[in-house]
C-alpha cells in the first residue's frame, strides 16, 4: 500500500542545508525513513545563500517559473538533487533567498518574511502544476509552509491535479506563528472575505500558523505531552481553542533519532569511538571537549553541557540565575548555541568571571554538537516548554545523562532516577525555578560520585531506542488517515 504513496515534504529548513531548530533535523531524517518504507518522497526547500547549498551538486530543472505574488509574477528557478532515496528541490529566487539566515539575523527578523514565504508556498504549487506531478500527500511544517493548505482550498481548488491531494500540517513549536499585518493578504491573491476570526485573522493580524491549523486536512505535533499542553491556555499561545475544535484530526508522533548520524560507535566527529559495552572512548571525548573549550578541568570533574538556541523558551533565565551557585560546585559547564543578544551578553560576562570552569561557543556547529553529546557527563535542558526535544535523545545514545525540566517531550522521554529502585535514565524537575534546577543538579552530582550507580543510569539511557523507523511507520499511517479524511472518511 505504501509503494503508491507520493509525498511532497515542504520545510523552510533541512539539515545540513539550513538549520535554526530541531525541525531541520526532522526534515532530513523523516523523509529518508519514509522512503525506506517504500514511499516516494520529494523535499522542497528555499535555495539560501549558504556554503552547504552552494557546494551541493544539483541540476536546474526549471528556469523562469512564473510565481504569482500580489498582482505580479515573480520568476523562480528550480534545482533538483538527491538526498538518499529522496529527490530534493531547491526553489531559487535571489530577491528572497540570497541570504545566509533562514528568518533573520540576531533578534531581527527579515521585514519581508511574509512575502518570502508566500512566494515559496506558491512556487512549490506552481512547480507541481507545471510539471504535472501527481501528489497524494503534501506535508507542511511550521508557519513558513502553512499557506499551502489555504491555497489548495482556495486559489487552486479548481485544479484537477490536486483534487485528491491531502495536507498534513506539523506544528513543531506554536510559539512561532508568522503573524503579519492585514495588508499581507494582498500578496496571496486571496479575497478579503477570508480575513475573519474563523479563518485567517488572529488578534488583528494575518496569522500563517493559524491558517495552516484551520485549512489543513490533518494536524499533528511532535509529542503526545505537547499535544495535550497546546490545547491548554498556559501553552496554547492563543490557539488552544482552535486546536481543541480540531481535536478529531489532531494527532501526535514523537520525533526520532537517525542512528546512522547519532551513534558513538560510528561517529566521525568525535575524538574516540565507544559503545555501551566499552566506554573507554568517552573519557577521550571528554578531554577533547575540555581542550576545545579551553577549560582547566580534570577528566574526573563532572562536565555539564547545554546545546541550545539561546532563548527564554530554553530556560536560559533559570540557568543564568543559578550560575553563581552552580559555579561553587565541583563542576565544569560548556554551552554551545546562539540566539538572543541579551543571553549572549550575559553568558560572556559569566565566562569572564569563571574562565576555568565555564565556557561558551556562540554557534550552531553540527560537529561541535556531536562532540558535546560524546564529551559531557550530563546534558542540561531546563526548558520553559519543549515540544519534543532531540538533545536528550541524542544524549541517551552517547551515555550522557539528561537533567531536564518535565515539560512536553522531555517529561515523556526522561524518567527520573530513583535511588531506592535503581531505575530511571535521568534527572527531572517540575517547578520552573533556579532553586529546583540546582536541587536536581545536586542530586545528579551526588549520583555521579558513585560510579556503579552512574553506570546504571548511563546504561538505562543506552538501552532506549528512539529510531525514526517506528515514527516513520506512524507517519505512513497518518498519511493514509489524511487521505481517508480528505475523501470524507
């Protein structure tokens, strides 16, 4: 049955070509595992001005594609390549995408993000029409691709090619909604009648994410805990009622891990390879990481790592508040990430204060992310909210013990270690406070002092399997559900 399923997977970011968050990892791994199941998958992404894209071999398959934006036709070139068994298409328009960043620089988003992604959405549909490519499922991800379900039910509703095409819309993080001034609607070619509270309008703005929620055939998000949370006022970012209204077509499938990429037995980026049964290499990886960050620590000092976009969501306020207390303990701390200037500035100040024990690298280097997974003893994830979280899943595979706040996918995957039962694979706190964070870290550090116990916790993590294989099967089932729903089933 899956062999016949033709899937078009659309994302603003796909690793290694462009990445700002975890959805880029999902977009590179999920299509691969779907194609392993026999589905025919094509990926679409903008052609940004990035070295990873410029150096990737590709051929131009369409020149001067006419894409309607407002009252004009904007030209696009389309390039094709292969990513494993999948075809990957790059939509090229220097006007919109000849930039290194996906959404903006620092704290500033590009002022024309509305126009950029309206163009991207329509360019994909125009290309499919022009090439007469039949599609069963169009899988959209986050607000930059959220208008495709809208266009299919409006501007393109008379096109026979899309008559039986169902849309699946994945909500990776509903805090990012793509809210723009009402005038943005004129760029879509849509009638002003659609700008109403039941369809595209939200708090007086044209809200792309809401549009995707209202117009797609099926919705899903990336953990069952996050699905529950976003239907509540506390986490719903104003969309909770709409999500509850669509609960019959709202599903959840937890993100997975591509163990061809994240596996210390074969990882080319780490100082030494190792496995659950032979951990010798992990110490070498730790020493390599200490050297990389320029710290003065012995291999016996517990090393805590945080790999994150630096934002309020990721719990940076808690960590910064707890920092002086944390630095009094016998620990080292390494942070890899970039983000809000406010946090970058604060972390620079702290690094100057504790140069031998704490260091930061302000980038999103994939190679360093692998070194962090292998070289740290603990992975700290104190998020305010976390739809799924992938770092705790990577950590398990590398024998690194997660210390997390119980929210979304973090609370779902990290089970608190109990000294009584000797069960559990990490350390968990619930209250969003620096006090709770410090208390949990102290507990983790006391267990680290008992090597036999620590080994048990590491091995419990090693035993977990979060492969994309099982998640991909659930997505294949979701696609069939979407087709049933589209046909009125």
